[in-house]
C-alpha cells in the first residue's frame, strides 16, 4: 500500500488536528520516498503505513510540542494508536459501504470511517471491543467473515488532513463530526457488518484479529 508523499507542514497539521481537536494519540509513520518505503526494505509489506523506525508504539502522544518536533524532521505518515481512545473494526470497502447504507436507512450514524488505499474501511468504535468482536465471530460462520479488529498494541493509517484528500491515500468515507464526538459501541456495528459479509457473493476468506493480547 503506497501512500503519496505530502509536505511536512500538511502532515503536521493533520497530526495536530487528531491529537488536540479529537484527543486521539498519534505516532509518526514511515513514508514513501522515490517509490520506496523510508524503512528501505525492498520487501516492506506496508510501505509508508507502519511506525517510523525509531518510534515505539508506547510513544503515541497528544502533545503538541512532541508532534511538532516529530513532523519537523521528516514527512512522516500519520498513524493513530488504537485501543486507547477507540478500537477499529476493519472490513472490505464494498461490505463496509453496504453496512453504512443499511445503518443510514435505520437512522443510525456509524461514526468516523476511514477508506484505505487497500480498499478497506476502518470503523472507529469505543475502546474495549475485543470481547464482543470474538463473541460475534464465534456465533457466526467465521470462515466467511472478513471483519477484523484492531485494539491495544496496534496503529492504523489516518487521512493526511481533517477532510482527507484525493488520490492513493486514506480518506474519510464518513468524516469525524465536528460537534458530536461520541463513538458507537462495536455491538451496534458488528451485526450489520456480519450481515453484509454473509450477503457478499465474493465470500471473503476468513476473519482475523489485528491485535495481540
């Protein structure tokens, strides 16, 4: 997944928005330079979409000073730490959009949703979703579900600005509400995502969780 290079100023502004306006801890991620990931690995599985080499996951911060220092150095991608202020439910884009359509029809707001370049949707939900995720997976046909969970110990790639951008990079499918900052419970979304997966003729291969512990 190649992420288009942005200016340090634009990326710093995005990181500051997430940390100070939304209260979401951020981390500097690797970035793409001359069509290669800044980690310089020829076999990098996620170019520009993993933490920068010198940064530990525990360093995720909301500090304006720390963020300005990080993004004054390199055009790092912006990563959001999961499991702290929110967990993430991750589904194929066509499944996710079908779920959003159903939720909107029912008058339910899904909360912020990111569309990744890999054509998956990330649904931000309240933290602590691990147990309800596995309960739901265990009580459905897990072999045909491609819904993943990201919690403590993981990060996800964020859009490079509050409103997202065009091109091969993350964008907001459903942007954060500037007034209503509440996130939905995972249980409020999982049933709809599971139904969308089960109705999908492509029949995704399997479900898996993207978090240890």
